[in-house]
C-alpha cells in the first residue's frame, strides 16, 4: 500500500560547520523544490544557529510545502533566567517540529521522562509538534497523558543508534503495537537507528511506520536525498 506523508527527518546532531551546513541545506532545499506530490515530508533538524537563516531561505522557496525545520531539543522552561537554554518562543518562529527525549540527551544530559513531558507540553502550547524519542516501553507509558494530542513517537532503540545494527522489523512491529495500545492508532510512529540506503524500504514497508529519523546517513545530503528518492 502506498503511504502518504512519509516523513524523512534529518538529525544532524552536533555536526557541521556553518558553511558546510548552509551548503548541505541548499542541496536538500533544491531537491525538495522538485517534489510535486505530497507523499513525502522532509524535516531538517540542525543545530540552533542554523535555524534563522534556513527558515528565511525556506519561506522564499516552493520547497516549503515539502520541507520543514525542527530543533534537536527545546528548553523545558518557557522563559526566564536559564542560562544556555533556548526558549520555545524563539524557536517557534523558525521550526514546525522539535525532537525531544533523544537517548543522547537522556544519557548525557540527565533528561528524565518528567522533563520530556514538560517539553512536550511546552510544544503543544506553542504550536510546535514534538517528535518524542523513546527506546523502551516505560518511556511510552510516560506519555499516556498526551493521548489525543498531535505528536510523533520516534522508536529509537539505544543499541541501534549509530551502530550499523538496526532493530529487526519484527521488534519494530511489536513496538508499534505497544505504542498504539498506549497512545492510540493515530499517533505517528517513526523508526530511527542505523537507517541508510540499504534498508529504507525494509522499514518503511512495515505497517504503521510513517517515517524515519536519520542520523549518520543524513549528514551527506546526497545520501539523504537518495534515501528519500527510494520510495
Ligand atoms: P543513526 O542515528 O541514524 O546514526 O543511527 C539516529 C538518531 O540518533 O536519531
């Protein structure tokens, strides 16, 4: 069955110099200008300093119907004396999406389920769609109060991230069932973890998988574009 609105999310993490990022974004933007039906949505999540200039390029381009920006995190506080944080009120001028609860943030920055919930609420209150990363069932259960809200769940098992060993389609199907059970069938479900050119279709063919969160393979725009073109 042909899926509609398949999401390809590029998570650039803490990579790229400014010039590299600008050049790579232009390649993705040019490609998205050539997309003419609405079966694909491309979401680029770069480091914060890129967002303002990418956004002003994007709104001048016809690519805007297929391409959006996302942040890689948001502050769990809306505003105030929180040195180093970036508020949703600044970000929502530029982004449609925000990745929250990525396992790298949970592991390296002590991000808890409570923080992830606070961030999700802030997104809902500020017209940003959260892409909530989860790797375990308990992290899904922690989102139960958001049933009926508009958000995406990205299943990213830790052992699959950046290892070259993606999760098995069987386990992804099982996890989709868990997510549907807790959060409802309607919630968008994305898979991430060692996706690349060789396995795009394997994951997107799984019923209920509506997109991919791509780390390493999104860093080369040519590879990322080729992945998007595969479906
Ligand atoms: P990977 O990263 O594609 O490099 O495994 C995915 C992610 O961390 O979002």
